[in-house]
């Protein structure tokens, strides 16, 4: 029996995710559909930006998403980031030492730390200023300040990180992909994020739903390196993420 349109589209994308390229005739067999139906599906999915049609079949599109400035990122998916931040803030307990990565998602957690008896370490001058305003004892890592993201990076940052151990780390991410893991646009930021994860007992990756199934330039971690906290995981991607990958949806849809 022929599968429903939505299920057929998901099956086509699952096949392309695993094989990168698929022939029309193979998709016909896999979905028990006609060749005309599959060609129509491929045209629609191409128009929506999911794949590119090639002679006799289709291939998946794997775009490297660009790094946006901090000013632009501040206004993207802000409500979702606040929902994630509230959930994460409730996890933080008194007497913990928390690392707070630079970024707009992690910044939204800061208001929920007020009146908590914790110590913080961060690689963001912007975060440090806010933490100081709510009387949280804070260590700011030294190094090179990146003007477009507000992150502090470089060899000095990595050397300083070697000295510390964190009960929890809150880490931002630019892209999450079931095959390529956690990625970010620049190598220096990737090295800092790797070090943060290595020095934390628990790592929480903060990511709104738009980050899933996107890829960026430099990998800094595996999907199993921490618990991914998101507003929701889009239904079309559910089958791609294995059970051992911890994903918390704070407002599941």
C-alpha cells in the first residue's frame, strides 16, 4: 500500500540522509509509489530547499550555515531561547561552579541565576557584566576578544581553562546534525567549547529548534557529549536521533 505524502517525504529524506544520493527507481521501490509521484515529490522537496535533483535521482543539500553577528542573533528565536533558559536556570543549585559559554542562548539564562549562591566562569565580557550586576562571583577568562560574537578565545583562554573544574557547563551551539555532531563556524571557538566540555561534570547544550540538521565549519563535540536542551525537536527529524542522545524538549510540539 502506498504511504501517505508526509510519510513518503520523510522516508525520502531518511534515505538521502543515510546515502547522500538516491535513484528515482530506488525511491519508487522503497515507498511503493509510482515514478511520477516520486518525481513530483523530489521537485517539491527541491523547491523547499531539502535536496537537489540530479540525473536519475536526487542528492541531499548540506549547507554550511554562516556565522551571524551578535546583534542579529539577539533577535532570532528569542522567545524560544527564553523558554530554554528558564528550564536550565532551574537546574542550577546553590554551591555549584558553573561555566557559562558566550552566546545569546546562554545569556538568557543569567536572569534566572539571581539570588543563587554559585560561582561562575565565563568567556564573555557581556555575560560577566550581567553576572556582576546580580552579585554572582565571576571569573572572566583572558584571551582574544572576538568582536562579532563577544567570545574570548585563543591559547591563553585554553591555558586558563586547564586549571578549572565545573559542576555544570552551559554551552552554545551553531549547528546540530545527527551525523556530523555539534559544530560552530570558527576553529578557535570550537577549541574552547571542547575544553569546556572536558572540564565539566555535566554539560548542557542550549539550542532552539532551528539548529537541528544544520552543519557548520568546525566540529567541537559529539551528540552524546552533553544533554541537548531545546524548545522542541522538529517531528521530521525524530527518527534521525538515537535513544542514547539525550534531548530535552521544554515545549514539545
